């Protein structure tokens, strides 16, 4: 059985492969030790006495906070002591609800150090969302921005509550950690102990709980490091919001696995020009951004920004070839695509220096064996993207957690991603679409069933179906096809009432942006034919028109008040 220190040797072997993807796949040979803790077995080893920057957070107001690897290691011990003194121990669940501020990284490191379980949460969550997470996540402690504390009022669960920022009655002050000792023993965690729980949208009304272990993200993200092309000393910017898996991917594990520094430029509202200024002025060397951001970037005169960028990547949804061409013309850099899920690390990608094919996500990454299967588990040239489980990949989740806290482990020969791809003779995979009805909007994963469940709570709605409507900036926005209750008029007032109803009950990233009063196409058995509705939306978009009975959020200035 290898020692945990073999992780460092594994990293060197994978990164030394360069653009030779076959060599990188052969190098990814990881048989986990019985025990592994990423902070104790890796981060502490590289951070002790290492004064190079590890994290820098700037904002539009002139704020600029920077911590070295050594300083973050010390702060992780202090925060771990605060959590332990409050009653948080190994295996306890900690819901982390912070924006991109230094305390988020300090708490992540501290929680791993304790052997506790992190439940990342976006700051966009409503009280109803939080109630679900506190209950099904069996949350013992909450670490949240003081400005968000009111959302927890009246909610049961989480006996330990820690506020970052101004004092909140009944909450422990995070700043108390600064008086704690700068030493704290690292928990002895098993390699298969739970580390992360992500709530992710699926085909049911409530999000699924994705369970990751002490090795699945901390070690499995070597595939992500390889794809991003990170090197020691890099300054890496990943444009992603906390609470989502991609934030842990490229704003936490991948850069620090590579020995690179993380850069964050906070903005009250995303502004492409200001972000490009930040990339140039702070000498960012590697950049990963969702296609929505790349589409906004190319609306600017990119060649006017002389940057230090060496590698640029896109992930979350397919990127238009014309956008890639515009970036290449302006900067001489190719935006390299990649594909993965909350349940995995980077599965398919284009590593630096390897040949690219326009429109393709790339080839299978180190640590995985990818199959394209039809519904009968037969290999095909176009089919569902599946991960072979023999041998079981390090970067794959442990399984989905049941509501009673037990895990539903993966069984069978493969894990089915729910995404469909086509592979050519050279092994390049092109994304085709979802096998189910889940879709992406502005890089957020949207469950139609969840939105439909909220819609039918309104008295005017008899039945509803939500599908993605193509959007030039966001890729897609949620659109609801609605059958009204008897006697309800399909007019502006009704649409406004429904928009208000969903805005009160859904987080902003889930909001329905368009409503059409219409019949719903159905199969003989009565199932809604969403495929037909999606086809209609693509046709409308291609003709640059809207349906006759369609209302859009922007039609209602009163919603902005």
C-alpha cells in the first residue's frame, strides 16, 4: 500500500507528460493509502515556511487582501481551533455560505484539517433552500456572511452558527479565531471518508446530494490541473461563484495542487472591461471562464488588453467556435474546452499543446476511461458519456446520499453522466446534449421539474413545462409553457402575477425569464414532449422572433423595483 506522500510523485509524473495525453494517462496510477488528509498530507508539506502568495482577493472598491501559503496554513489551524471549541468534530457537517472572501479559503482548509464535511452553499440560496440543506445535510455548523444571517432565522438545525463580518446576536464571531493558537493537529481521516456534500439539480424537485471523499476531489483534480495547464508560481483566475463545484475545482484544489496562486477579482455586478483590466493589471497567467463570460469578453476590443495570459480555458457548456476564433485573433491564445460534472473531476478536455479539433471538448483525461453507450449498454459512436468503474476512478464521487444520511453507492459497470457525446476515429468527443431534461443557463444547472413544481403552486397555473430558450448571452434562459386554470385570462396581468410568484420562491439563478400561454404537446401516455418544445424554441431563435402569447421578464419594468 503506498504512502500518502506518493501523491506528490503522482503529481510530478502527470504534469511531466506535457501534451502527450497517452503518457499522462499511463502516469495516473493511484492506489490510495488507507488514510489520507489533503491538508495534512499535502498542503501542510508545501506551505510550511513557504511565503509565496497563495491567494489574492481584490475588489472594485480598492480592497486588496493577499495571503501566503504559510499564512493560510496558520489561519487554517486557528479556524480549526475555533470550530473545535464550538463543538465541531470529525465527520460533522459544516455548511459554508460565503462570497469570494479570504475567510472562505481559511474555513475550507480548517474543515478538511478537522476531518469535518463541507457543504458548499451559494449566497443566492433562499430560506427554503437553506431549510432543505440543513435538514437533509444534517448540518451541525454554519459559517456564513453576517449579512446573510437573517435567512437562517426560524430554521431548525445547525446548533453552531458562526458569522463572518459584523457581530450577529446568537452567532459566534469568526474574528474570534484570530486569538486562537496557530497549531492544530490534523485529523486522521480514511481515504474514503466523506469530505464534500454538494446539492445539485437533477430530474427531481429536490436537489441530489453528491458525496465526495478525502481523495476524490483532492487527488482526482489532478486531471483538472493537467487540463488547465497550471504551473508552480502561476496566478490563476477562475470565474465561478462559491457554492458550486467548479469553484472547488479551479478556485481551490487545482491551483494549490499545482503550487499556483489563486486570484479573485470581486465585482458587485460583472463588468467585462473591468475584469479584463484586472487580468492585465494583476498579471494573471491562466484563466478559466464559462462561455457566457467569453461571449461578453469578445464584445470588447480584446487586442487592446496586453495580458500575461499563457493558458485560457472554457467549461460549463459548449463554446461557440467563432468566439474561440475571436480570442485567438486578439491574443494568439486558444480557448481550450473541457467537460466534467459535480460528480466528477475533469473527464474530457484539450490539454495544453495537444492538437485541437474545432467544436470538440477534447479527449479522455488521465484517471478515467470513457465509454459512449446506448440505452442497452452497447458501445456506439454517439451515445451517453459513461465512466467505466473498473478500475474505479479516483475523481468519481462516492455516490448520492439518501435523505436518511446513508450513501447510495454506484453499482454496475459504469457511471452514466446523463450527457450525450459523439466520438470520432481519433478519440475526440463532441458534446451533443443532455439525455434528460436538465439544462444549463448562464453556467447554472437547472432542473425543469423543480421550477415546474413552483409554477403549479400558483392558482392560475393548471399545468406547466419548463425548457431552455436560446439566448445570445446566457446560452439559454428558462422558459415556461403554461396551461392556465379555467377562467384565467392569458394576458399581461396574469403573466406578471406568475413572474412575481416565482421570483418570491426561487433563487435568482433559477428564475423563469419567459412565459408562454400554450397547450402542451404530449405522448399517447400523457407525458409532456419537451423535446418538441425545445425544437420550437430553437426555431423561434433562428427566426429572431417570439411566440404570439409569450411574455418576457424584460417586458415588465415593475419587476425591477
